[in-house]
């Protein structure tokens, strides 16, 4: 199947009656962008810090080096996230505690930013099944994988899903699929997943099933909508969980992975 419909550009609407529209092109007030990921899968915190560049500047965003980055657990223990290189900060072997909140704090550009995110207990993939689909929507015939899992009845869950084929993960923003349990809470879920294309006989299909908190689920929903043109004509930045005006997100998440060979 054809490819389904974080930089976001603003779109100016042209009306039949001419009108001067003043647009802030961010020429003099760059913002701090912080992308933080804490994955329970390998107990690693990775943070990337940059400054937004001018609208008229074609150079890449400026990295922020030697910031003070820390993560604090539910017990109040604060741990430094060391600077590595070019705006990247990494903390390894940081064992997660599920169903608790973590606070990521950053001191950079003379300001302090913080974001809170809950590390949820992972919901595990039970199995990957697949089904052959004839040509639909003009795409070539092929196999679609099915996500199979038991949704826990005692909690509200939010998930991000990516697929891959033959050791290559499809990880672009527009490749991310979402799943919540609003209609399936406590049920066994069997959901077909359609990615960039249907799969062929002999392919190894990979599935990455992340359990995230509601704020991150909403952030990705807005970002995906903007990236696929599903939002407003002039999309804005997704709602960040950072305070003090920083862009980006801090996501603490658990995950489950499985693979299957189509045969």
C-alpha cells in the first residue's frame, strides 16, 4: 500500500482581496527545542537540545552544548545526564520504575526548563499474525500484519506503533501509528496495521509497540496530523510537556517488540 497519509512550516492563505499579513518569522527570538527520550527497553535517557534558527537561515539548527541536564525519580533522587557531543546528552543503565513519574530538567541559554512524564508498565505483544490482501487503493497486493495483544482492564493505555521489514525500521513521523484503549479496554485486540506498503512472501516483519503516557500520545497525534496535512491550514507546534516556552517533548516509555517471517 502506498505510504499513508520536527519542523512545522506556517502556510499563508491568499485571499481574493489583497491584505498585508504580519507573520513572526522568528528572526530575533530563537526558542530552545528539547527532545528527551527515556526508554525502559535499554534503560537509557537520550536528550537532544537545539535552538530554532531564523526563518531566513538555511543552516541546521544550532546545537546547545554543555547544558545542565538532570532526571529525577519518584523518590526525589536526581541524576545527571552527561553531555556527549553536538547537543546530545546520554545517561545509560538508568533502571526504570514503572507507573511512576520522572522529571527531566534542563538549564540552558540562561533559563531552566522542566517536563514530567509517566513511565507506564509495558503492554506486551502477544503475537504477530498476517493476512493476504488483494490490490486495494491502487497498491500492489501483499500481506498486512496484525497486532495481537491483551489490553489490561485496570488502566487506560496509549500506544505508538512502528513497523519494519528485514531489519530496517520505518521510523519517520508519518510511519507512526497510534492505538488507545478507549473502545477496547480489557479486551483482546487484533488490529491490522498498514504501513508504507504491504509485505511480500519471505519478508521478516518487525513490530515495535510503545506504551506512552497521555500527553506524549497527544503530542504525537498533533505532530502526525500536521505532517500528513490532516490539521489546520496553518499548523502550529504540538502541545509540549515542557514548561517555560521550550519546544519539543520528554517521553518516558516502555515497549515490546516482536518479529515474524511471512511464509
